[in-house]
């Protein structure tokens, strides 16, 4: 059993037990599981339309090998291009689940915090409400209880809730010092003291890799850590936060941004297939996949987001799992919001986070209505 980097705070446990709401009717007799996956700052434009040919150049996308990028991602019409970029999303999630946010088809997903950058977005996503106090990425420990922290205090969930994020700010976002759950963030060595060869190697990579970003390791490193973690630990609620899509966009590297998105799609496929092959997870696991904010449009603003960037409020959300009708890419539906994601996480496990916290209602992914 791997070490768990948290201490059960009595006050938090009492809060969780006091706030426990009546569970929703169970969808199956087996215990349910949920994985919330976020790829930071990945635009709805690329998800639904594929790579933007106007950005595959040196001037606007700093693309080093334009011919290679065009061969990889511009393979036909928009449907073919988006499938080339995100093959798992469009071959499996779109077939077996639901995807919201294609504004061209009358489906809009938005953030409601007004700031349109990461910490406010993650707080809204994880608690179900925007908080005007959280107005910078270095805000510090989150004063709000996330749905994951709350779940970690519920009977039968102790030690079965975990969060992994490449960005070091996930430690305060989940309030690691307070929350009774495992939170791995940034460059922290994931398995300190382990003698298992695979874990020793991962710790060595974290300790010795030259850092492109001081606050964030590569997405591939975290993916390897999560896969290793799942060989011995079997959480019922799991959060995964990938960061390279946002970092490469800020640097104006459209080729790397596309590659990062493509890799995340592969990581999601890898995790889904691995979990479906595990008896603990097969047929009982819901994946919710989204982003924390959008970005601007056009030849320059695609790099940016924030309160003054028009269009950065538009995001996307996908879901797949038991109880989620296979309705595919949604069209002509009411607007959904980032604040609905927290209650959706809880609902996948049979809990009512809205009743417990006053958060927004879950996304309509389980009933298939709206």
C-alpha cells in the first residue's frame, strides 16, 4: 500500500458527515466510480473543428515543420480533421457518450466566474459555484470545499479519493493541507521512499529532468504516475489535470498545442481501456472530460484568455459511462455551465452535491433530457 499524503482532519470529517445528502438511486448494484479529466485551456474550436489551417505557419503558430503538421492534422473536412486530432473522443466518446459545447450546432458550454483563467475556473468546476474572492492564480489555499474533498469524508470513501495534476497550483486548489485525500501536484516526487523499480524510476525522472516550466512537469510523466498508482490503489473518485495544452498555447506554439491535445486524447484512451479491463472498474466507471477555460479566436488571440478576452468563456464538456445515454455530439440544447460539473461528479456516484452545498444542478447527461 503506497503512502497517503494527507491527515484526516476531524473538523473536515465532521463537515463531510454533516453535509451528507441522501444518495440518488443507484444506477447498478455495483459500486460506482468517476474520473474527472481536464486538459487546461484547450479550445472548443479545435475539439469540434480540428486544427486551424490559418495557424499552421511560422508567423502565427511558430510551427517548425508545417508540412508534417498538415499531414498529421489536416486530412480532410472538419469531421476528419477533428478525428485525426482527437481520435478517441470522436470514435468512442462521441459514439458511447455525450459532448457539449459545439456552438455551431446550437450547443454552448460556458464558465460563469467572469475571469476566464485557471484558478477561478477550477474552483467553479470543483465546487459548483464561482467565488469572486478567487481572482488570481496564486490565491493560495482554497477556502471552499471541493466535491472531491466532500466525497473523501463520506462513509466508504476514506482513502478512495485522489487528485493528480501537473500544475503545482492544484495543491492549494484542492487545499491539500486540509482535504482528507491524496493530492499529487507539480514536480513533487510521487513515490518517495519506494523501492519498487518503476516507482524509483519515476521519482528519478521527476528529480532530474530539466524543467521547461518550473511549476509543471510534462503530461506524460503524470500519466505514467497515474498508471503506476492504479496498480495498487483503486480510487472511487479520481481527478486528473493535464496542463501542456495551455502552456504551449501561451508560448504561441500551435504545433505543440496540437500535439499536446492529441497526446491527452491518447492518455484518456489508455486510461479508459486499462480501467475497463480491471474488475473493480469495468462497467461502473464514468469519465467526465472538460477544460477550465477557453481562449480567444483569430490569428493572435488564440494564445490568450482572461476577463478581457472575448470568447474565452466558451468551453466544452464530454461524459461517458453507465447511465449516460449515447446521444453523441449535442445540438440545439440549453446552455450548460462549468458550475454544473461538480454535481455531475457526485451524481455519477449516487450523491446529491446540489442539496449538500447549494451548487448548480448536474449536467443533464444521466437522463439524456434537454
